[in-house]
């Protein structure tokens, strides 16, 4: 089932050759991560394209012992290669698995062949990076132009499961509001 979702989701971004689908099917590996497991994005595991087969993940940065949640991934989303991200931002950047999660990927040794043998693979990676940047821009616009209630409602609409998976302080940090404000907004939403 996860394998079908993987190829179906790739098809959303571009039509792939039969050869690329076969190659990806041959090299793909599944890895299961435990709830609350944390891995630095500089880990070589994050140097390849990954697909969230099951679960939810959080990307966050740490500087001076302060965490800043950057974004979340849920089942059915791709995680583009990002192992150099921490070097570029001069912060420690981590991925936390908010629940038991299955990631579908491939060994780093196949990356060169994917780019060399399948020109459409580069197009896929480019589109996935663009999608990731779009999501970050939308979040930045939300922080800049919506009030706390608007940001809360947008997150409730797009990712309601997060409220059952992580601490309120993490969600409050992501929304740029104080945890007490988030608690009040959540209580008001429950009353409705």
C-alpha cells in the first residue's frame, strides 16, 4: 500500500518513465523510526529523497538551546534531500518523529545513477524543493499577515492531527504565539 502511494504521489509531480519507476522500486528501502526519535539532518540518511509512508515528523532548529519549529511533514509527503541544511543556516537542525513513522527512501549510493540515467529525476527533485519553499513562504505570510486566531484556524484546517501528536508549546512556537494564547484558542474551538 505504501509503495502504491509512493509512486502515485510521484505521478502528481511528473509523469515518470517505466524505467525510473522500476529502478526506484528496485532500490527503495523502508525504515521505521520510533516515536520521539530525533535525528540531525546532517545524517547521511537525509541526503536522499524520502517519502513519509506513515507517521508525522517535525523539522526544527536549535540555537543557543532554543528550539524553533520550521515545518511538519505528514503521511504521503516527500522530504527532499537536506543533509547540508544545518551548514547553510549555522544552526543545528533536527527531525523529530512525532509518532512511529515509516520512511521510504534509497541508499545514497544510487543518487548519482538516478541523476545520470533519468533526466526526469532532477525535475522531480526541483518540483519538490519548489513545493517545500512554497510551504515555507505560505507559513511566513501567515506569520506576517494573520492574527493568532487566523494562524490557529489555518493549522487546524490543514494539519488537525498535530494537536494530538505534539506538545502545545511546539505548536505555539510554530504559530509564533504564546502557549497560553494557543490554549485559549483551542478551548474556544472545542466549545464551538
